[in-house]
């Protein structure tokens, strides 16, 4: 299983955490904050395992999209109009891969 596959599996696995928190009666805001924090922790962990130059490309894209190398903050998402449920959904859904690693023909090695 590739590093990306393991990351995606871990992110999708957060859905079980959401389900358990719902069963335990946690409100949507608490669930969103919990799984969002765990998703950011997973992102940092897996980015740390990602070899260069792919890691830099991922971080550049993340900063370009969210203004933060660790990904969007709760405040950023709320300012974008995201509901607690939308934040929960996003935290449990892997984003798209950035694509193949550019080679020398792209001017980057």
C-alpha cells in the first residue's frame, strides 16, 4: 500500500470516530473540532513521511489554497461559510492528490 493510500485510508477512517461521537451525543461543533484537529495531525504526519520534491509541492499547494502549510484552520473554514457538518465531511474526505512529481523536463528536479 502506498503512502498516499495509507493517508487516504486514515482520513476515511475518521468517519468511524464521527459515528462514535454522534452515538455518544456530542454536538456537531465538538465533532467538527475533534476530527478537524485529527485530520490536520494526519496531514502533518504524512507530509513528514513524504519524500522530496513531492512534499514541497504539497506544501506549496496547501499554502496557495489555504494560506497555511498545515491546511485550513477552523476559523478559515468558518469564514468561508462552512457549517460544522461541512467541516466534519471535509475532514473525513481525502483531497485530490497533487499529481505526478515533475521531472527535469518540467524545469524542476
